[in-house]
């Protein structure tokens, strides 16, 4: 997502991205290929060597070959943004994703060395990004080779870097220098990867906003913007085909919906929207957006390319004019999205397919500019408690999180509610409390012999395994055990009293 002005008045900055959809939006096709000829050959060979009576074994082998050879089996990834001052350290994030979630892909907006080191030996597929401002320099082979030497070679193969993105939403920046250098930069970077013998391991692509389309409704009439279609996108698509890399798109039904189309955007039951050109009925906006992109690619002769959903999501908090912005709705969209792109249903123009998809975003990012929603697209709070659960947590982690899709209050309000004799109260860390101070609070409380078992491994409050989360439990434990005296929640001015019950799941405060 870029916070930039677009040349077309219909194209808005990401946080105002109303775009020009009526009921449709815009589309990107993803893993659209049927089992390859190689798959069929291997299946045939397997059957030649197995008696016909062994039908069960044939079926098992068939399923295995299809699942391993068909590209893009609905992988779910996340965009790991870092525009915040309160995020956990990268090693903690990598461990959390590996041990507590089913997420197997992350996309970065840079090539942060600390993050790349943190994901070593996790097996998680990592996509890195060359920032927009480096695109002109990347057209020079010496710079491209140096970039690979500095940002890729020190970390691979320990870190599973699978893709490098050249910029983000470059075409809709309206920057002629960036746009003109985009494809040459991608070509030069690929040449540098070839020189380093990494071209078979690492793909090169670039993500686009739906602003690359001049028309998206109905989906079958999707077209790329005039001028960019032939001079930029056609060479770009040719490069992607030659290097077996995907076309990447950032579709956001959130920015294309209105009160009248909210059900359509959220995959809820609705009357649907008919494409009169094809007679196909669309029951959700994402499919319409993806098929519009597919149609635009088909016009240029590239409907065989894989399409990856590089960004999509829904905020859990926003400003009053925005439609359907709360944690319940965000959970509904992302949960339905996850099921839909992994189901194999595909879209009306791309049936029987799954889509590699990256949800925006991993964390709420408190320093992002723009409206409130921009800072609240995260699946997780900075302390790694879930804003809501869409089924990406492993069972061991899910048993210790809230069932209701609301943030777990791990931080006491800056101005706590005055003490009331009629309501129970709890002691939690203050906003901005230093982790070292909170660790000392944990050591002090648990050193007194109070029962800190719940925040030990396998305990009901062990997850999320963060200093702040464990400190919240320990500080409240001390506060409750000493008779709820205000002074017992001071903890060298790192604690504050709240009326909000921080209990979640089996973790009771």
C-alpha cells in the first residue's frame, strides 16, 4: 500500500481507496493451473507398476503427486509491516509464527537483516522488497549484484527467501522515472540472481494496486490503463512468463464496498452481481476483482500466468464514516477469505483453483499515517495477542486466547478509571512500560512464592509468550493477593488499575 496521490481522480490513496467499482471491484487470478503434464505422466507411470487391485494405494499416490506438483495450494501468508515503535523483536515474531500459527509465508516491505536472520531455519517462505526509491539504481548491473550480495546471499539458504519484489504499487505512483525503470530493474535483478545461481530458488515480481485497471465492471471487461498496458505491463508480463514468476495484485474489497454492498464484500449470502457479457454470477467482490485482473491479462495474451494476492485485509477499528469497521467484521472477512482462497473453488473465470494469499497485516502498526483504520489492519496486537482468531492459530495456542474477536487488554489505560467498590479491578502494565522493568516485576512476584504456574510452559496463560503478557498476569496476581490496595499496583510506576477483565480462554485473572 502506498500513501501517494494517483493521477486518475478515481484512484485514491490506500486509506481512501474507494476506487471505481460499482458492485464489482477488480480482480487478480492466482494459482490457476491444472495438474501439469508432468503430474499426469507420473500418475501414469505409478499405475503401470501397481496392480489394478491396489486401487487405494493408487489413490494415495495420486493425491500425493497432485498435492506436491500442483502449484499454489492456497498458501496463507501475512504482510509483516514494521511502521510501529512497539513491535516485538524479530526472533520472537519468527518463533511465534512457527510454533503458534499455521502461517507459512511472510512478505516484508524491505530486506531487514534482523528479520531475515530471525527466520533462518524456520522453513517459512520469505518475500523481500526493494524499496521504490532504489528502482532507478537497480537498473545498473553492478548495483543489482551488490544488492543481492548484501541482502540475499548472507541469509540464504538458511532463510528461505523465495521472492524479491521490485517496489510496491509502482505504476500508480505516477512517477515516470520509477515506472520507466520498473521492468529494466526487474530484468537486471534477475540477471544478478542468475550470476549468483539463485534464479531457480528466488523469483522476481512486483505488486500492483487495482489502480492499474482502467475498467473493472463487469469483470469480463477488465482492462489495464491505456498507455501503461502496452508500454509497461506487456513487457512486465513477458518477463514474468519467461522467469515463471507470478503477477501480484493488492485487492481490497474493504475500499470498494458501500453499505449496500457490504454483504457482497464479506462473502455473506447475497443476491450476487451478474456479468451480462458472460452470464456468470458473482457472489463476492474479491472474485470480481480477481476476474477483472484476469480479463485484463487475457487481453494482452497472458491469461496463463499465476496470480498472487499480495495484500488484502480488513481493519478492526476505524473512523465513524467508514462502513463495517470493527473486530467482528474484520474477523468475518479474513476468515471467509482464508477459507475461500484455499477451497479450490476459484473464481467464475478461474474455476477450480487456489490462491497464494498474503493477509494485511501481521500487526497493528501505530505509526502509520492516515485514518484510524490504517493503524488497525493487524491480526495481532504488538504483544502478539490476537485481535481476533480466523483459524490460523495452532490448537495449543488457540486454547489460550479469547473466543470473542476483541483485543485482549494487555495494557492498562493511561488514565485508569477511578476505583469503584462495586466492581472488581485488575492491575496491568502501563502503556509504554519498559520490558526490562516488567521482567523485574515478574521475577519479584514469582520469587515471593506466589503461583506463577499459569505463565510457565504449558500453563493456561503461557501464550502469548511475551514479557508484557506474563507481567500482566504476575502483577495482577500480586495485586489480588495483597487485598487490591492501590499502592500494590505501583510497581515503580509501571502498573495501573483497570476495570476491564483481561481474562481470556482458560487464562483467568
